[in-house]
C-alpha cells in the first residue's frame, strides 16, 4: 500500500508538461510544482499576515510571538513571492525547443542553436532562490532562462536528454553524459533514453 502510494507521488511530482505546436516544443512547469511554488510563496505570505493579525489582537500569551514571527518573515516571503509571480501565470511557457540538425532553444533571453551549446546547467540563483537554466555557447556567451522553480530538476534532465541531447555536438554530449544519471531517471520517472535517428 505504502509502496504504491510512494510510486504515485513520484509519478505526479515529476511530470514534465510539454505542448507540441508546429515545429516548436513548448516546455512548461508541472502542475505539482505550480501548487508547490504557490504554497511556498503566496501561501506562506498569507500565513504571515494571519500571524500579524492574530498577534495584534493581544488575546493570547503567544500574541507577541505571533506578531514578531509575522513581522520577521513577511518581508522574506514577500520578496520571494514578487520574484516568483511571473512563473505562477497558468500555462506559462518557459522555453521553446526546435528539434533537428538546425534546432534551437528559444526564450525571452534569445535564441541559441543547439549545436552551439557547449554546456547546459540548472543553477540556483543565490539572491532569489530561483533555478535558472544556464546555457554556455562556443562563442563564450551565457544565456540564463528563468524557471521560476516550476521545472523540477529531474524534469529538467528529461527535457534536455529527450529533446536537446540528440542534436548536441559530440563533445557536448560527453559533458552532458557526465552530469545526467540515467539510472535515477529510469527509477524515479521511468524515463529511458531512446536512440534517435537524426535526419
């Protein structure tokens, strides 16, 4: 019973949302991550507001603790919420991928040819705690694509391995192979790399 429940949670948790439209593959966040980020930002902000309101009533011996807790944590969660709000827009597309030998990654930060990718990473920004997809090109340029934390790390790995990896250069593939754990992806999200024929 517990095992089945755990498996179900994993399947729901790691659910890369993809929409194919013409030559574009639209990458969106999972529903679980939308809910998680809402609770982790707006939800905690509401809790902080409730603590302040209850604290101001001074009808409990814990009122000062409520008030102090609310006042201390409200600026922090307000800051995180403001950074995360753009990602909470329903159906938001984080990036688009065009597959093929002349494939590319398209985002608000610009377009990067897949064959021009030297390295791709998921990096947490220390200032706002939001993960960015950081792409380094052979021209020594960096492109950062904000995920708003609605793209889980395993979903990110599946996205790169399934839609970008087949069209990378051989050297970039070797770099990616050192980062990705295909055994973990198979175990956690039942993803298995398929050999693809590139036309």
